[in-house]
């Protein structure tokens, strides 16, 4: 067995698109991203940002597990299993608003049930996913279970611990290591019972279909950014400053759309097709989506300060979220085979502008700050036209293709 399948590779039988069931399931992502963005409304502090990061990662993990289940199962996906997962995701989304009061337990319980339901789905199929080791290794769920007996900061810390364990597994456990672990567990079970059931088999992912689903999630997040700006603008006085913020925000989101979906892969900016294992692409996708959702909240907050200084917390949320996005783009560019010099040319100036703006633009109004960020987001797009294309992907086997979904 080889290591994890490269993102963008698929069985030779052809490409398929998201089903109506999968698109219906994605409605929970629409609701969840909107609720999570509200955690950053107003002037969020560090605690608010930390809680947002933890809850976004948990929500995205639940969405991703059922997305991969649908990807592998195809027409064999059990409708009621997906709908049950959808209901659990809806409970998680509904719990966000009151998580600091009395709904943290509901959020944790819903997450535990979603993870458990996804695990049972794979057990029922007798499969494991080499590209998604947490379907087989569920140690990260234990701190969530323990958190049911804690409150406040201790509970959130346990959530963060569980998610950190999952991320460590995703980055460190390759398909080869997971296969060896499954073989060892099966041998132990067979020796203990003298008679074991069918041995779990590796499930092959349809990566172009997964790329389409990951791209759709990024569209959902960008749509939330548009919704945040529209909602804030509808309550503000329409003057020249507001027009400036609105146009700048539109251009900023347009550039992120272009970098993520037209000049990236799997919704990750500056990532080339067929260069990284899916188990590495998925965390990058999560970080990018989380940064754009945070930027959505920041843009909504900034509309309130169109012509007077933006508060420090809002300024750093706006600049910091874009800085994370650009940093992930740089990581993706490195993973795509670009040299250090090229990556520095692509994202270095943009990162410098964004970080300097966050640090020194204390008296900047929203209209000035947003228009500082527009050229920072435009720079990688301009440089792509002047730098050579990324190296071709690794040689494909007869069982793999490298057709990205249409942009």
C-alpha cells in the first residue's frame, strides 16, 4: 500500500459532482459559519478569538467527516446517517450563541455524537480512510467526553486539547502507518477471538469530487463575508466613506475568491493540484476557511467605523485574519514546489504590509484600512502572472487523473 492519495487524484472511472443530499447537508455549514462569525462581533478580545478558533475547528471537523463519508460512499451513502449528522451539526450551530452561558454542554455533546456517528458509519462499511486517520484513531474525542464534567476555561482547554490531538494525528500518521496499525489491531483481535470478521479495507477517495466540496465550503465562507458587509451597511448611514469601505471590501473578497478558487486547489490559495496528500490539504483548508470567516466578521465590524479610527481589536482581527490567509498561501506555495525566493516574492510584501498596518495604523478609519489591505491581497495575484508556473505534479499512475473541478 502506498502513502496517502495526492489531492486532485481519483479513480479512473470518472468525475462526479456533489449530490442533492450533500448540498442539503452543506446548509448546516451555511448556518454554522454565520453563527461562528458572530463570536467575533463588536470588539472581540483574545478570549473571544481563541474560543472562535476552537469552535470553528470543531465544527469544520464534523462537516469534513461527513463530507469524506459521502465522498467515499457515493450512491451507497446512507441517507439517514447523513441526515442524523446534519441534525448534530445543526445543534452545534445553534449552541454557538449561548456557549458562554448554558449551551457549552450541548455543543460538546453534539460534537461527540457527530464524531461517534461518523465512526460507526465507517465501521458499518468495514473501511478506513488512509487520507483521514482520525476515522480510525479517535483519541482526540476523549478530552471532549471528559469536558462534560467541567465548566468555563477548563472545558474550552479540553476541547482545544482534543482538537490538537486530531491535528497531530492528521499531520503525523501517513496512510502506510495507518494500514500497519489496522493490520496489527486485526491480528490481535483474530488471536483473541480465534475468529474475526472481515478485515477492514482501505477506502479510495474521489479527490476531484472532494476538491469541489472543499471549494463549495470556501464559497459559503466568502458568502458569509458578503452577508456581513451587507447587513452592517444596511444599518449604517450611506455616505462617501461607506461607499469606499463597501467597494474596498468587495475587491478584497474578489481577490480572495480568485486566489482560493481560480489560482489554488481544494479551496487553498496558491496550492497546485496533485502535490500534497489529502491528510495535509484538509488542515490547510480548515485554516484558510477559518481565517476568511474571521475576516468576514472583521469587515462587518469595520463598517461601523467608516470615517473614524477602528478600535485596536477590530484592526487586528482584520489584519490578523488576512495575515493568516497569506501565511497559509505561502505554505501551500512551498508545498507546490515553489522555491523560497518565489514564495517570498509572492506573499512576503503582502504579509509585511498587513502586519505593519495592524501594528501602526492606530488612527486609520475603516475606509483607509480596507484600502491598505486591497493591494496586499492583489500582490500575489499580480505576481502569479510574472512568475513561472508551479512544477508539474508527480508522475501519475494509470489509476489516477489530475483534472481539477472547473473554476
